[in-house]
C-alpha cells in the first residue's frame, strides 16, 4: 500500500429513478379510435457493494461522495417498455463494514470474496396507460410516474483481514521483517511511526504454501483509549487470525515490558481473548550471544530470536508461522 491507504469514508449512494409510464393511443388507418398503447417505464438501477479480494483500501471512494445508478427510461408507444437503468456495483476490499451514517446501524459486514450487498434499491417503473385498460374503460388516459430510487448515506470502515498481523512498539522492526519475508515494501526508518498505515504482504514459504501478513502501525501505551493511532490500529488487528508480537532489544522498554504492555492494551480494548499469538525477538544481531541468551530467559518459552538483517531464525519463524496459520485455517 502507499500513501493512498484509506480505511474509512462516508459516501452517498442513490439508486436510479424508475421510468415514467406513457399515455399513447394506436393510430391506424381505418381505426379512428385506436386503443391505448402507452408502455411501462423501466426500473431504476440499484447500487450494490461487492467484495473484491484484489483490493485492500477504500481509496477509490476518495474525491467523490455521490455514487448513483442509472435511471430507468420512460415507456414508449406501441406498448414498448422503457429500458431499465444499469445497476452500479461499487467494489470494496474484504473486511469492509457498512453503516447507516445517520443512525449508526451496522448494515453489513462484508468479508467473503464476491459477496454482494444491496445498498440502495432502484425505483419501480411507472405504468403506461395500456396497462390500465379494462372492459369498462377501454381508452384510459392514465399513466403513473416512476418511483424515486432509494438514497442513503453510508459510512464504510475497513478492518484489514490477514492471516498474521505484526504487533509491536514503533521502531521494533516490523516493517523490516515484512520486507524480508514478503514482496511488500513498507517504508523503513530508524524513527518512530514510520508505518502510519497497514501494509499487506504475501509470504511464500517455500513449503508449497502462502499466506498474508500485515505490518500494522506501531502501538503505543494508551492505544486502547485512542492515544496515537489507537483505535485505527486495534481495528485492523481484530481481523487477523494470528498476532505476532515483535519485540526489540534497543527500545526504552525491555522486551518483557514491551510484551506485557502490548498484551495489556489488547486486553483493555477487548475482543482478543481467543486470538492466537506468537512472539519474536527481532534485531538479535545487535546483541552478543551471551546477552541474547539471558534476554530470552526473561521471555515466555518459545519466543524466537530473529534477525531480518542476517536472516538468522527467519526460516524457523516462517515455518512455525505457516504451521499455525494452516491449523487456524482448518
């Protein structure tokens, strides 16, 4: 993703108006008072939202707040029905939640590829006078107008979906790790908050498998209360099958303090009680072997020491990650 990553927008969608019915009569030689021949109008087009797995941002909606489907055409003479308006299909990334912006009601949580949600229904067609003919009234001069299409202001919120999400404090080495194991190219720097937006990468393990990993913005204390990137970060973390805590030995907090603080933030936010997690100690190339060994003893059993620079431990980490993702998918 680039600077155009957007995870929340408000848009107005308007379905097409139904076409008006027509009043007309047949004009035939030797038939001075021909019967009614006004046709019905066409139905208005509807607006749909459809999940497209190729998308990972709502950036396509920026720059235009109104999206409208086509109106139906009016009816014609000789009982001709007007053409229906074309539907409008707006493509959205998996993990998009759709809210009624006025009431705050959640209308849809769209996660499955290809799923389609009817956001605004097109207006019904108007009836032409031919449809009002009866035995008692053979020459009706009545027709109806097409109904207006539905209109609604929607709030779209994206919760990124990935197999594994990297969680850590700013400058913990998450972006460098994603660059190392996938084709993603998030910005990397030696200062906090380099990653302002999530970045997705596809990891091909070499074991005949692939999975999606998310580089999430750096978490800071108080995120569960909205401090820093706060809720935006935690919203994206919610949808990951697995969380990977990335700990670093060169931050103000010790790796153990980092892990405790990160888990405390997730507990305070809620919704992560059953989420599986792994932890890695990154930048292990910065430490002498004896110091590294002592540091690992302060962390839970199974924490891996890795280095994105030298490649140490990366293959073991990917193998364990692939095994856990496979288990969770099944």
